[in-house]
C-alpha cells in the first residue's frame, strides 16, 4: 500500500463516520415529538414538554452546523496539507523531536480551540441562556479556557514528551513504558482528581451538619459503607443542571453533590441518588471501568507501536519528513473505527452497571424516591424522553429514563 491509498482510506473513514452520525442524529430527531409513554406523563406538563421539544430541536440544528463545519475543516486541512504546514512551522523553531512535537500539537490544539470558541460561546450564552440553564459569566468562560489550555500544556505536554522520549530510548518497546506511565497517571487522577483538579474550577465545601447529612450517614451505616467525605460543589456557577458523582478509593473516597442537586431534590431523593452511587462502588463498577480503560490504553499503544515507525503514516498526511507526532495523528484517524467499537462495548457494560446500581439502591434503600429524582432531573435538564433505540445503542452510557423506571418498578 502506498501513502496515497492510505490517505484515501483516512478520508473514507472520516466521511463514513460523519454520514453514520448524521443518520443517527436524524433518526433521533424524528422522535422528538413522540407521545410520552404512560409512565412518563407526569415528568412534563404541556408547557414544559413544548419547551423541551424546542430545546432538543435547537440543539439538533446547532449540532448539525457545528459538526458539518468541523467535518469540512478536517477534510480541508487534510486535502491542502495542513499538517505539513504546521510541521514546517514547528521545525523552524527547533531541531529537537520532543520540542517539535510539543510546538506542533500546541499550534493544532490552540488553533482548533480558537476556531471552535465562537460555537462554544454561542452554545453557552445564546442557547443555554435562552432555555434558562446558563449561569456562566463571560469572565468564568474566559478563565475556564485559559485554565484548560494551561492544564493541557502542562499535563498533556508532559505525558507526550515522556512518550516520545521513551520511543527515542527504547524504539518499538516504548509502548510498555508509555502504558505504565498512563496507567499510573490514570490511577493517580482517579484518586486525587477531586482534591487537585476540581478546586481549580469550582469551590467545594463539606456538606454541613443537618438532617440531610444525618440521613446520608444513617444509610451508609446500614450498608456498612464508611462515608465521611461528602462535599458540595458550586455547579450553579455555570449551569442549573444537577449532578452527583463518586470518586477516589480507600481513605480518599468521596461523594460530590452539586448544589443544584440539593436545591432540586428533597432529602429522601438525594439519599436514593447516593444509594445508587454507593451501588456502583459496592458492585466494583468503578474498579472495572478503571482497569478496562487501562487495558484498552495498553492495546491501543501496542497497536501504535507496530505502525508508528512506518514512514507511510506521516506521508499519508502529506508530510515527507517522517516523525512520531505526525504518525500519531495518522494512527489516531485510522484507529477511529476500532475506538468506536470499544466505545460501544463499554457503553453496553455501562448501561448494565446502571441497572445494577439502581437495583442496589432499590434493595438497600427505596426505589420510588430514586424514580422521582430521575424524573425531576430529566425535567430540569429538558431531557429527551423518547430517543431512537439505535441512537441509544450508539451513544448512551445510561439506559433511558423509561427503561430505568420499568426496571426499578419490576
């Protein structure tokens, strides 16, 4: 196979992926106005349901514009040898392969972010604002961007530099060292993400003493679960949408509740949501996801090691001077179908785990407050209650609200 054939394979993958995505989006959009099933009639009143339909339609149209723009931009960048242009700029600043790679990715990521920022701005300050979700100030929006860039530069740049260094030192065996590095980093982030990263973007404070904390503690004792670290995060700083999540292990395990969740739900419903999160922990879903992620990373790096030294990868993107960083881009584009398949498999597991966590909450606490909490959260985020089954299969990490309610009542 020559580099031109590989180029057309990459173009083909991008086009097929785009077409499949647009077909799924269109199928899903056709169901926006479906009649709600009996079990979901009490989620929306007629005015709220109309608002949710408008929100879904607006998001769908905007998504069509942004994804088409991104698709055409990617094709144009490939067709007009954009990667060679950026590579030449990077090489004009340094002869060191690590520095060239860092400059190369820095230009692409910052450039891409600048181009897509108007879309992000419109989504936040026009669409989310129109439907009453946005609480982000322009100052927070800009600061988030700057912090995101700095974190990507420090963490992403540091990991990339080490991986290229491993490649220079060990050749085709670099993937083992890179895998070890990524595994340690993944474990570290799972343990300390809430303590180290979240405070850069949000304020966290321990849940204050009172009836809610007492009820959570009482539930935790009934299932033999030590839960001292319960934090409230100022999610309302950016959006009215609510959430809760579990993080860490051992002495570092903690539950984080969005302040919007506490405002939207009553105490029983919050305990039911927490019982669901405890279910994930007790059923070892968090450990499964962590190690599955590490194993998939190892597989990806191993396959990368088989091809990265082939000049044809860089040449397929129009870069005659073969390099690790350009080969990495080409590999990423070629690997997309495999990544799609592994993503689908992980979604199947994830949906199964959600049922198990719901069952755990139902059996150790109560099912009904979890049902009412899910309904409230769906209403408050104007969720799509009638998604197309194919769209659910391809994109959903959680079962639909209807499926979860039927499972909780079975």
